C-alpha cells in the first residue's frame, strides 16, 4: 500500500510549509499542513490506504474530515523534490509558499507511510494550487508587517 498514491481536493488549514510548526513556543523540527473538507470518496480511498482521518464535532474552523501532513523538510520548490505546482499540476508554483494561506484550495497527492510507531500517516507528494488565498497582513503597533 505504501507505493500507492491518491489525489484529493482539499482546503489548506494551518500551513507551515517553510516555517517549522511551533508547539508550546518551541519549534518541533517539522513542517506541515492540514488538508481539510475532504469529500466522501476521498475519505473512503484514504481509509482504504490505512490513513486515519480526523474530525472534530463543533469544530470552530469548519474543517470537516481532515488529515495532518507533516514532513521533516520544507514543503516547497527549493529542494531536490518539487512539491508545489500551479493548477495545471505541471508548472512549478511561481509564488512563495508563504502565499498559500488558510482556505486555499489544492489538489493534494498523498502517499501513506508507516511510522516507527506502526501508525499509517499521509505524506505529501505534491500540492497543486487551484484557488490561492493569501494570508492577511496587518501592521503591528511598531509599524512592522505582521502576517495573520
């Protein structure tokens, strides 16, 4: 099953594509993204591959069924593995990974992998950006830009 991939349409939540995920104020050494609002056929296929999905009743973020995708490496185009593409799924994403904000719609190709603990998790093979939503930026009290 680990060589199989599946492509799903999802919304992006909590993207940390090039900045490490923070936990209790400290970097975790991992990068990641939540892929949310998965369709029923996507859920069925992902579960067939052994990937456990999450769902939270009364979720204030309205994520529906979702999965956490984490990596030890940034999810961008700067390394030897190209991950980010335009909607055509062939052209490398021309913007910065930080431009992919909460609520962007992507076609995500994921592959299951089994961790050392025996749990099957999703690994991002590629993300094709269909609808880009850039993060809102505001000016902080000292006049510097603060991305929200």
